[in-house]
C-alpha cells in the first residue's frame, strides 16, 4: 500500500478513477443483494435513509481525521490500535443496522442511496483494517486517509441527491 | 491545608458527576451538533447543582439527615421505598457503565483484553475502597481527576471564537427544522440531567457526615460545593467546545469514548493522549466508586442501619456488603456484553425521571425551621430552590418523550 503513494499525480489520479469505477460497479452489483436481503423487512423512510447516510459520513470523516493524525505520529500505538478497532466495530454495527432498512418497495432513489451507503461502508471497513496493519507507516496512512476522503465525498453526494 | 484538601470532596463529587462516561460523550456530541448553542444548559446545571449540593450538605450537617433519611421522612415509606429502588437501580446501571468505561480506557492505555481489564479493575477497586478511609478515596480521585484539565487546554489551543462562545450562554437555536428543535431539547435536557445526577447529592451529603462537618463548617460547605462544581463545569465546557471546533465542521457525530479522548489530545502529541486517558480514567473510576458507595449509603440511611467508610467494617456489615455487591453486580452486567454507552444513555434519561423525588425532599428539609433552626433556607433560597425544582419536574416529564422522538439523540 505504501508503494502506491510513491507514484506521480497522474498515476494516482488513474488509481483514484479506477477506485471510483470499482465502487460504482460494486454499488450496482450490491443492488440485487440489497433487494434480496430486504425481503420481509420494514420499508425505509427518506428520513431513515438520510440518517443512515449521515452516520456513515460521520464514521468516514472521523476515520479520515484520525488516520491523518496517526500519519503525523501523534498517537500511542495502543490507543491507535484500540480506537481503530472500536471504529471498525461501529462500522460493522452500522452495516448490520442498515441491512434492516433494505427493502424492495422503497422508492428507487432511496434503495440506490442505501446500496451506495452499504458499499462505501464496506470499503471504509477495509480501509480501517488496512490502517491497523499500516500503523507506523506515514505514507501508507496518508494514502488510506485519501481513499477514505473519497468514500466520504461519495457518501455526501448520495446524501445530497436525496 | 486540611481545608484545602476538604475541597477534594466537592471536586470528586462534581468530576464523578459531571465528567463521567456519559457526560464526556454526551457533551462532545452536543458540541458536534449545535456548536456553542448549549453552553447555557451547562451553566444552568452548574447553578442548580451548587444550590442543591449546598442545601443537602447543610441538611446533613445541621439535622444529621443524609439524603435518604430525608427521602424517608419527607416522602413516607412507600414512595420513599420506590425512590430508593429506582435510585439504586440507576446507581447500578451507572456503575456498570463506568466500569465498562474503565475497561475501555485500560485497553486503550495498555492494549490488554477488555474483559480481563474489567475483572482486574473491579478487584483492585474493591480492595482500594476496602482498605481506604473516606478522605483518601476522595483525595485520590478528586486530585487525579484534575488531569482532565488537558481537555480544557486543548479546547483553548484550538482557538475558539470567544465572542460566539459567550453567545452560547444565552438559550436559543439558530437553525430551523422540527427534528433539529427536538434534538436541541433532548440534548439540553440530557446535559442538565447529567449535571444533576442523583448520586452526586447522595455521595456529597454522606461525605459531609463521613468528614464529620459541624455547623461551623457551613462556610466551607458552600465553598466546596461551588468550587468543585465550577471546576467540573469548566471541563464540561471544554468538552463541548472540542466537539464544536473539531467535529461540527467535519460532520462527525462522536459515539465512542475513544473519540472524545482523541478530541482532548488532538492539538498535541503523544503525551497528551496519555494525560487525557489517565484523567478520564480517574474521573470514570471516581464515578464508579461514587455510585457503588451511594448505593450502600442509600439503603443504610433509608433503613437507619450503621454506615460509613470510617466505621470498623464489622460494625457496618450491610453497608460494606452493599457497595461490594454493587461493584460485583455492575461488573457482571458489563460482562454480559451490554455496551457502556447504551447503559449510560439510558441512565441519563432515567435519572431525570427519578430526580424530582430526590430533590424535593432536600428542599423540604432545608426549608423546615424545626430541624434546621437558624440554618433554615432564606426566602431567596426557597424561591430559587422551588424554581429549579419546577424546571427539574418539567425536564423529568419531557425526558422520555424526547428520547423516543429523537431515537435517543440520533441526528
């Protein structure tokens, strides 16, 4: 992961675009799964979906600033590992809570927004896991914070589209 | 020097009450959602707790009536017993939450397994309280809790807008929307409630008797109640400011204890994290001790049984079994897997509902010239006490509906 940050800006941009494509493709692939999982569950309201997105934005934003802080080597390793684990647990809980909202009769924009939310949360979970492994490697942490920033922006766009 | 150390009762009471697990996260959340707009709730809560802490200390010293003796005599046996059960349930839930918080902090400090940290910390705490006199308990937690000052320093280091901050002491919501209004009300009630948690007056009035205060010490009573509460309040303001400066612009809604600690150390380097962790550990541990001891005080005072940390252990068996039992049951509750912050959210709102039944008897006793003699409330004190009691009752009525309507404060 640390190697990626050593490339030039053009390469980084290509990687970012590639990452964005993966996220969008992933969101579409996740859609049928979301619909399947939603059978028999309660219908999500616009407010509930917005609330779910706000929570995900909060988690992404917090992960971003904390990982930036770690990149500046300002935390103890026990605190870093512990807090990242708590963040990861919170993301897992949020994914689980979101699964209760997924439902076929929801209007399409809501279902799409939820699909994006779930996919981005899983990406965030992976980034937090990766940061736990990269503790003490500022360049890798910096790259991770950058990717989390993109996740946050995607979530904010999904929220403002509602 | 003795008088100076006497302040530690006020500091431990206030830090354990204001800067416990729930308040740390709750206040940071309030700052993250509303900036400085809820500072007035902290100021109002501080004023209310000073008034009632001084009153319960005065009643304890002059009439030798700690809070639960007052509850029994003023509310009668049935309502008094209901209040005792509710208050001790609340103490138990809060003690569980605080012990869970202690385990989290130990994990963040050392990397040790949380469950083992919980069991180890409970055993050490029981041992410490068992061998320590009351004065040493209050001094240990009162003084070590001062490490929390790192939160206030961090808040200042982030350069708050002092003009806007001062405006936060005037109630008012700047943004619109019904949900936003409900959330604002929920957080205002929650902050006010957390600052008036019953166990503060249970512990404070019992502490005044443990310390053998006499009517000539009543001036000290006011100083201890005021200074301790103002210090706790300043740290609470620091937490809210950190939420406003660090989390509000970034759309973070902090839901973890470690997030609030991170905020407390944010402008500084590694040592600040350790200070913030140790300060939080001291306050949360102090709150766990306060709630466990309060549970035992309440039962013994209600049934007029011997109680006190300074009595020989065999002379007060129910009291000693009571607080040890509180610690043991509280740690078992956490070991079942309940999350400390879930527990504490519930305890803040549940605490509000029970609050009138604790504060009303204190006001009645302090206003009774038969038992208070020349130390009875002045007319002004009665007016202020009654106005605050009305406010407490209004908050108690609105607490549960607000919790349901806002999904326990979720934005």
